[in-house]
């Protein structure tokens, strides 16, 4: 007999201000060291170690050692979806600061490993409008490629087979916290982000989730029918 999920336990874990800040830092999609997470969360290394131990115990993070360092990342895509969901319902810290400083992150950013912001939502809207994607029967959140979409993405140089082989949901709607519209998540969303980065259509800012659309990308996205960045 399966026990019910311990919602109170997980709520207490992510409810700690320092632990949720560490999870927010990992939304960049990069694995980070304990020192980097401690600095980002504003705590001493010893305190960070205790917080990371709790996050590991509750299955939110996983770690891997490389040389002298131990790196931490989300244990699964579900954790990234959890943090993104909290971002959607959380009130802004400071409305005045948000109006001044949030434009770059609202325009284009990474949501874990796929594109979000207006760039991500416009991309999904375009793919649906052109009939490249369709809803999966019985689940409005899941999406799949149409033959037309598969042909178009293959012509762009995307390896669809490799994306399907990844051990995760292939394509899904992910509600964007800043746009309040869906962007494309799952393995296909990650593959597209990787493709655009390799093609130098986008340039990721150092130590940030913010994405800059390059002049090459402005031309490329315009050819796909996306609004100018």
C-alpha cells in the first residue's frame, strides 16, 4: 500500500527562505557548488551544508563530485517545475524595482533548460499557429510534433530522435510566471534552446538566466515569424 506524499515535509523544506533561494539559483540550469549556493543565499558555508543536506534528503537535489568540488543540481525536471510554479504565485519583492529592472528577464530567459519569457511564449505560440505541435489526447498540457513540425525542425538541423530518447517528457506546456502564457518545456524545449545557442541566435549572460537575442538571432527568429526581440 502506497503512503500518501508528505506535503507538510516538502512545504517546510522549500518554505525556508535560504533553501528556496538556493533552488531559485539552480533555475539557471547550471550545477553549482556549495560555496556558490552559500554566497547566493547569503549564508555561511556551514549553514549552507545543513540546508543542502535537507534538500538532498527530500529528493529535491542531487550531487556529483568532480575533483575537489561537489556540484548540486535539481534531482529532476519536476523540481524545476515546482520552483517555476512558486514563482508564478509569489508576489513581487518590490514593485518599483521590478518595473525598473525586470525587463531583460521578462523578455528572454532560461526556465531551467528551456526558453521562457516573451521569447519562449512567442516561440510556442508560433509553433502552435503553424501546426508544428498538437495537444496529446487526454492531456492538454502535453504536446507532440506533427509531421509538418518534424519536417520543419529537421530542416533547421534539430535532432528530433535524440530529444525523444531523453528520459523525460518530450514536450509540454509550461505556464510562464512573467507572461502568464505557456512556453515550451520538456526535452523538445531544451533541444530548441540548445540549438539556438549553438547557432548563436541567443547569448546567455554570465551567471544569469537572462538571454540576449543576437543580431543573427533577430534575423532568424523573424524568418520563423516571431516578433522582433
